């Protein structure tokens, strides 16, 4: 069974629609994973708006939204996800970083509250479920044939990494995490182990990283190092710095693909098929 992985938003920190962000895209984090009856969404950045239009057009009917965390660039598109306003739809929203901190329902309620947003969470017409878990848990029973493993990530205010095992294939989604040079994160390696596709926080380069320690992000070079250690098959460079315009992104793509032939640079609307 083929698994479709589609990138709807690949930027970090803030959306950057401009003439210099056309090739790689300017929407913030959102990735779709679909196979048969399984419809999983990873994060709800501004890219989720386009995905929502496709969902409504195709009458998908349901979806599972897994949030790494609730910084603006990962939930900013949530109020604009069209299925939320469709009666008869079923949407589950899960987060692993808010136990003991009010829970995901509380955070999304605050996001969609006056005076910062005119439509309250209570106005959503879909059948909504909000579920909290502790990062490190294994999530069974979300969809038939799908197993989701999770791990805590090194990021301000906490974040969660995910591994989706489905139809004999595996996808690791590890974004918004800061590495320690020379000390591979064992939890991250566990998510990546033997994965068919790793989507990794590559906001910076190794040269830029020392000036950004404590910001909660990693580098494309560290992504390659981890993938090699974990024997992963492919790496998608993801969560691009919003200041990185197309010309600079193309240079990173040249360097990265020379370093390892398993690398692709994620861009808005890019689809990867896992057979």
C-alpha cells in the first residue's frame, strides 16, 4: 500500500510569503500522511489551510492532528482549517507537551478567543476530540494498522517527536529540537531507527548553530549525521529559517545532496510516495 507524504508548510518561526520564497515556499509547518483510511496531519501551521481545502473537496470526513507543540508557527493555521467548520466531520487533536499545563483544549481555546480572534473554539461544527498524552508514550488505536511512537524533544516549552509505522513503512517527524554537538539524542535516534523517511528540523547550518544555542533548533548536517547513525533511508530537510531565501536554500540543497544521496529539501506542495 502506498503512503503519501505531502508537505503543505515547511518554514519555521513565521510565514514568509514573498517573491524570494517562491521555490521552497513560505508556509509554516504542516505535513500530511495518507494511506487508505489513514489521514494524519503533523502540525497546524499556515500550510494546513491548503490541506483543508483539499480535505473538503475530497470529502475525507475525518483526520488526526498530531501537534509537536503549540508555538505560533505550528498552530497558526488551525483556525483556518476548513473541516473544523463542517458538520459530520470528525477531528482528533493530540499533543504530548501540555500535561500539567492546562492541556491542548485550553491552549486552542485561548488561541481562538477575543480580542485576538473573532471565532471561538466552541463555534467549531466538526465532532472534535482533544487528547493529551505524555511524550514518550506509544499511541495505539488511532487508526487500524497505524502505530505512533513519541519522544520528548529539546525545545523551549517542550515539544514532541513522532514516528508513524504504517503498511510496513515508517516516517519520523522530528522538528523543533536542539541537538548537543557530539552527543546524539538517543530518543531522537529511536524515532529514526531504520525509518524510510525522516523529516528533521534543519533551521540552521553547523556554522550558524553556535550563535543560536538555546533557541531550540538544529542543523541539516546534524540531520544527516543522525540518519546515518539510525540507518534511515531518506532525510527531508525541514523547518527552514524564514530569512533563508530561495537562492540560499538552493545552495543548501546543493551542499546537502553532495553530502548524502538520501537527502531531499522539503518545499511547499512537495509529495513523497513510500511504496
